[in-house]
C-alpha cells in the first residue's frame, strides 16, 4: 500500500505534465497565427529611393515649436526597416514593398536611419501606424540626432 501511494503522485504528475504540454502546444499554434515580418534595406545618398524616402519623411514630418524635427538636408546613406504584422506565416518577407507606404495596419513600424554625407551625423526616426488601415496615420515615436562618427571601416 505504501508503494501504491508513492505511484499515485508520480502518475498524477505525469498526467498533469502531459495535459500542460498539450495545452502549451495548442497555444503555440494560436500564437503563430499573427507574426511580425521585418525587412531592412539600405539606400545610398542621391539614389532614387533615397529621394523617395526624403519625400516620405517630409510628408510625415512632425514639428516642435514651429520647426520640423530632423535635418533632411543632411541625409546620407539611408537604412529603412519596416516591421509589419501579418496573419499568413507563409507570405515571404520579400512581399513587403520597397516604397514607404502611405498607410499601414495596427502595429506596423517604420524606422529610418541616416549616416550623414559627412559621416559625422546620425539621425533616426521611428514611426508607428496608429488607427485602422482606412483611418489612421504614421505617428513619430522617436527621433534621435547625434554628432558622432558613423563611418564604417572597409
């Protein structure tokens, strides 16, 4: 009888472990129905894409005390990271458009960073889509400027 009592907790523990594992696996499947996709691209200063990105920043500019946040005349090489939420995990990241979008979906983010043409000025903007796809806007979450060398060694 003493041995049977020892088995009951062990058997019960294994059964509970099995139930918990099954629940975790089921929940893991649900968690995968919505995932982030990220695409990062780099564009040299003066390229057609860099011109488009500059225009996008101008179109979505924010102002503080009447002054635009950011110094667009000091842009150099641009790095754009677009993070979009999706519900179809089979869709490849390459389907994210290269052009910066006029609209987005809840949770979408765009980060733009620049190493100035003099390699001494770094700027970065981070936007998030706020609102629905049909009634929302890109909202500036953060802007950073630093006068620090951003040159990379080849």
